[in-house]
C-alpha cells in the first residue's frame, strides 16, 4: 500500500477510535471499558508472540518482537504507566464532553510533545514550529469560545481539566517514545506489543475494584464499540508504522496527515451523536490541524 494511502486510512481509523471511545463510555462505567479494550489489544499481541515463539521468522520483520532484559521491561512499564494515567483522564473527560470538542483538544498532543522535547531533550524550534504552536494555541482559544455555546466553559469545567491533564500526559509519553525508539533502540512493534500487554495488567486491579464496589461507581453495559475501539487503534497504529517503514515516506507529512482523524471524529460527533456544529467550532478544528501541520513540517 502506498504510504500516503496508508497514512490517510490510518487517520480514518484514528477518527473511528475517538468515536468508539465516545460510544463505549457514554452513560457507561469507564474502568471496565478501559480494561476490556486493552485486554483485546493484549490478546492480539499475545497470539502474535505465541506464533513467533512456535514458528520463529513467521512474522514480518516489522512485527517481530525481540527478547528484552528486565531493565527494558521496566522501561516499557513506565511507558504503560504514563499512558494509563493519560487514558483514565481522557476517557472520563470524553464521557462528559462532546467528542467534537474533545477530539480537537486531544489532537494538540504533538504541541505538548514538542514543548516537552524543548524542555527535556533540549531540541531547538524552527520559526515554522513556533508559528505552528501559536496557531494551535490560538485555535484552542477559539474552540473554547465555541464550547460556550454547548455549556462547556473551558476555565471552570473540570472535565476540560481532566482532558488537558490526559493530553499533556500523552505529550510526555510522546517525548518518552522518542527516547525509547531513538536513543534506546526499541522497535515500534516491541513498544506496541508490551505496552498493550502491560496496559491490560495495569487496568486489571482498577477493573477489580469497580467489580467489587470499592467506591461508588456507574453500572457497566457491554457494547460492541469496545472491541472495535481496540481494533481501530491497532489498525491505525499498524498502518502508521507501515507508512513510516516506506523509504520514500516523509515523516512530517505522515504525522500531519494522521491528524486528519480529528475531522472524522468532529463530523461523527455532529452526525452520529447529534452534537452542535458551528462555523466557529469548525474554524477552530481546522486551525488546530493547520497548527499541527506547521509544527510537524517545521
């Protein structure tokens, strides 16, 4: 598959992933959703690891997972802890916010990764990257104005705070990904596989606490969007890494096009969930995407 086509299809699945989150947690208990969806992802990778153990060389090189030391497993557990905290914050927020607002905010993750890379990895921004960050933040402010029409006040809505916390944690995870893939030499498949497995392990005690009513909690209803959520993310990531594997692929363009999933989630929120649409909100979403493009191309 051509790398541009793979990237666009990845963006489509990424948008579907956001819509599946909204459908699975709307009026539903969040922690069982997190545990079951991650268990689906872990099961897929456990099957692939089993096939690799029984028939070495059976999997494509891009999906092979080499053995790791105890220290390397510890590094991936740290990655899983970061993402677990991010997803707990984000999923609870998406449950209470319109997905047409939540998805664009989540799309600002690369800005926080960029800021983290400046602070932690001592990277130096270009003029385009600075301009992209300014456009993104300006569009974020415009989105906050649009959100008032739906009763979402960014400065005092606690779920916006939860979503921002989840997005910033995701940005830190992105910085850590750069460290793992760039400086530590992990392959993408290794990070994906063990991250999925450890996420299921980390959410197990939370799901058990929900089951045994250790706190006041909502009831859980099984929905088919839960395994679809897992499948959408696995496919989005697989196509993303496949695009990057193409020697002719432009990394900045791949990363930028992938943000187009926000438009899928935005339109899905309007047409599937009956959320309000406005010119101001659409301009804010397009501005955030433009800011991402400038930041990643720069």
